[in-house]
């Protein structure tokens, strides 16, 4: 087991866990940073442009004086196109913890490299991941958020609401009412050093602040589901994008990380 009984109990009660062991060494961090820059600057073109999202202020009014790396909001599905990022999703230092939390049969749903660029990184408001992925049943997946730069309160680290996962999924139209309830605990910022990570439940409420500092704050979110999960389908438009993907059938969404497949499941 990767986690102590106390760590597992903390996660079950609070819906998140700041992990105290390093999961990336200095060389791995530098390799991932370099890979990120090679993709953003166009030195590598194996990631389809639709998976590279630009900050809103630059989408219709580009500023050539701003470094391209400081315009990108996030990149997604890198583990399905890039071997360097795929290796991170399979690291035992991470997957051993995931197994402790969701069981031995593990698949990767997707990944998101949250760039939170210096000077221009915008707020990601309060949300639950699972409500955006309502085509899974049950909604009990776990994400690992790995820092490629030091994540601080000043540059937009993650803030969580401890124990909020226990209330279940909340529809977006009720978000403000839920968050205003006196039953909800005080939010807690979670600062993470480069090379370390935190884990959070898909129903845990969380947000990230803006980054107006001169320091970049890149973080790789890896979203894991147990292989026994029921898959209820996705909207037609997303299905269309999947069929356009330059990948073998069946490999786009649900990458087996550990354990076995189950017929009729994800």
C-alpha cells in the first residue's frame, strides 16, 4: 500500500490529499517543461490544435509582443498523443496511490495540462469535475494534480472545500446556493511544490485563482476511473471529434493503466 491508514481516512473524509512524497524528479520536471514548450512553440506538431486552448483575451485579439507560452490556458489529452506525458500517467509513484483509493483496475479518462500562464492566467471558478462527466456511473473517480512549477496562493494554486464530495453531485444552477450554505466548511488553499502532487475526488468542489505574477504555474491533472465504471455515452459532437482523432479505435478515451478490462464497461 502506498498510503497509510491515516492518509486514506483523510481522503475519505475531506475528498482530497496533499501527498507528501515527490512523484517527479528534477530531470522529469525539466523534460515535461521542455516538451510543453516544444508543443506550444510548434517545434512538435503531434498534438491536434483543438486540444490547445488559448486564454480568452488572446483568442480574437492576438498580441505578438506576448510570449506564446504566456497565452495558452491549457492543453488536453496529451497522454493520448505524447509518450512523455503518457509515462507520467503510468508512474507507479502515482498509480499505487490511485489503486489504494479506487481499486486495482484503473483506466485514464483524460488529462489536462493547466498552464495558468504568468501575468495572464485566469480564474477557474468553483466546480466539480464529475458533473461535467455525467456519462460515468458511479461518479467516484480520482484525479492526481502534479505540479510542474511551484503552485502558490499568489500564482493560482488549487483551493478545495474539505468534505464537499460527500454532498454528491450538485447541478450548476444550484452552485451559488450550495456554496453559500453555512453547512459548507471554509475553503482551503493547497500549495504544491514542483514535483509533488495532490489527489482529489471527482465530486470535491475546487477552484484555482488568477496568476498575475511573473512565475509560471503549470500543473498536470490526470483523471482516473476504475475499469468497472459504466459508460453511458457522450454527446454527438464529442463523438464526432473522437472519430477524427488520429488514434486506433478504442484508445482515445479509456486508456488501461493497470489491472483488467471488463466487457460492457469503460
